[in-house]
C-alpha cells in the first residue's frame, strides 16, 4: 500500500470503515455502532480496502498458475509475507509468516502443530486467559494453569514456582499480554527471560 501522507495515528478514526454506521435498537431508534471485539473482527481501514479493491482486477491463482495474473498475484502474496517478516525483525530465509483471520485461528493452528520435544510435554497457561488461549492447549499437551492474585494480576511467584518445578518439561509458556477482564498488563519481558532461561518458549496473546 503506498504511504498516505494524510493518514496517521491522530486521524486514524477517520479511516476506519463503518466507524459511523448507525444500527437499529429494540425501541426503534438508531445509534452509532460501537465495536468491542476488535481482536476477532477488526474493521478494515479505508487505505487497506482501497488497496484490495484496486488489486482485485489482477487477482488469480497463487502458486498454482503460469498465467500473467497468477504470476502477479504470487509475487504480491510472497512480498506481503516478506514485508511482515521483516517488520517483526525476522529473516524470511529462516522464518515463515502464516497469515490468519484472527487470533483464535492462529492459536488453534499453533496448538495443533506444537508437539512435545523430548520430555518437554508441559504447557504453562494462566487463569486470566481468554478461551482462545486456553482451550486449544488442553489437547496439545499437559496443561498447567498459573494462578492470579486477589487483585487480578498474574501471580509471578506461582509462575516462577512452576517454571522451577517443571524446568526440564516446560515446552511453552502461553500468556496474554493484557487481561481482557481486568486490563492488567503482564510483564512479558520478565516472563520471557525466565522461560528462556529454562529452555522453554513463550507465546504472547497480543489480541
């Protein structure tokens, strides 16, 4: 998408598709719709919608066609993955970007593919997780939940106890970046350092 000099974080609301859409209420009146579930169904931005519509006339089979439009579509598809890869500081030669519809799909895909390595068969999760970052792991491996404090914050003491106790068995620490109930922000970097110190990986639900 070409850079739009008029599009910035200060006026982003003006570029959200449907942000002023009116919807009917039970009493027959109409009100502006407010979307509270951006993690699952984020409205498109006008520049993104324009780019998709502009490219529609070129769209064709990706990675399975030799026609001109197929080659153009394949090039754009691959380039999009490379852009995202480099944006997060990864090397396209060593890492893969998998585009998904929403966080739930992403977590389900990972849970189905994340297999134990050696005796690392435990996934640590927390009691503050959304179902999307809890239910998939119950079938993926042995799941252990880390508790929360009375104020809703994550019990780092309990987390450290579990990491120390199951050090050589923890495959992954799956934790939310922020609770969608209390708004509590987890100390992700601190958790990551501890997980990495015992050879485990970390997944952050940033929805």
